C-alpha cells in the first residue's frame, strides 16, 4: 500500500491538522435544584450563575424547581445566586450527580408576588409575619427579630397575630453567591417554606381521634389535597403555602363527616371579638361567622370551650378564658 504521505519532501515531518490544536468545545454542565422543608419542589424561583469570564447566566427554575446549564468551561468553578432570596431563607443541602430530568416542567410559570425589601410594609387583613416574609424572600424570624420591629413584637407578642394597619419593616435582602463546581447538581432548601398547618378537630369539646382527614387549600388545583388520620387528641398537621388564605378540613367518613372552614392568615389579636371567634372556629367550635360580634352562637361556643377546659362557665371572653383559648390555639 503506498505511503499516504509520500508526497512530503524527504526529511520533513508530517504536520498535524491545524484543527487538532483547537481546544475542545466547552462540555461542562451545572444543575440547580430548590426544595422546601417537605422535600417538594419550590418552582419558578429566579437564579443567576456567575461565570469565570465575568458574565452571568440567569433565568427561572422550572415547575419542578430545577434548571440545567450546559456548554460551560471545563474545570471552572461558578457562583450560584438566588437574587430574590435572603441568605437566611436559603440553605445549601448537598451536591449530587446529574438528575434524570422528568421532562417538560409541570404547571404554568407562576412566580409569587414579591414585596419590596428594605422598606416599611403596612399589614393588610389576612397577613402575618410568615406570609410577609415569604412574599419578600425572607425567613420569617429574620423579619420578626429585626430591631426595627421590636415595638411591634412587644405590642402583639405573636408573629402570627397582626392587626391591619400595623407597620412591619422588611430588611434588605442579602444574597451572597454559593461556590459551585461544574458537573454536579446543587440542591438548596428554601427555609420556612411551606408552612406547617396544625389543626385540632373537636366536636362539642371532644376530639375526633383516629379519623381520616382531607385538607383542601384555597387556590390549589384538585389532586393536591392532604390526607391522613388524626391522632389520639384529634390533631393533624400538614404542609401548606405560607400565603394560603383558607383551608377546608373534612374529617371522618360518610355518614359521619365533619367539615371545618379554617382561616389560615386572619386571626386577629385575642383582645378582639373577631380574634376570639377565629380561635374558637379553628378549634372546631360552632361559630357561624367571624364578624366581631359576640352573638348567641359565640357565647354558646365559649360555654362549650369553658366546660371542656374546666373553666368557670360564664359564656363570656373573660381573662382566664382568653388566656386558655390562646394557649390551646397556639397563638
């Protein structure tokens, strides 16, 4: 077989193809994953990745709380930032191998509304520190414990009990970059998301123990109901969105099925009639409306609560009743 290079002059060496000297195309990848306290995906959060050349790639996680960047420089390190999350609201969990992406993201892109940080916020009906912190990218203790909110904390005493018109200072966001190696999936957790909803099911002061329950949250599609069984004290606990306004709790099974409409964010201070009504209703006592009126139904609910708790049965929201109601309700 003739030498393929016999056209080269004698004594010369074969020169390599110039393309062989070109660096290989970037082939590194990086994955980002954000989960909540329950291990479920936290979708549509904004992210930014700082690249070695000083530029950045940015976007939103998909409906599965996931993003993948490909075509990055081999051997480089990167910085991952969530620009709408404070450092206290975010925890790095672990670096993992590549994820087998499940395919197109589920659901529509619905980033939650953001409140401005570094400013005073006027509380609206149905808001508490937890929902405000969620809406501005904070972990709720960061907001509640801020020195600017010390007077509000002393006045209300409970982060879950605010009055419309209260002023809350929302601190500026602090968003340091997380150093990240390529070729890894970097999992983060959004702290305090979702919230834990606890409910004690009572009928005439007696707990509905060991009963199946279904919890439906306002604004969520069918198929996302929470299911389980109450414990020996009639208690249940499940995760809900921090800004969820109401929940419908169904306990038992036909023909003995009890339903409760629960306000998740509108518990007024215990000093107000509406606050007393909301707590009684959340504990399963029959209060038809939370309207701030101490009507006959509210007095009957107070009598039932006082009888169950061993208090003097006055039917009035006296101080011992308020104190015990607040303790049993948990806020």
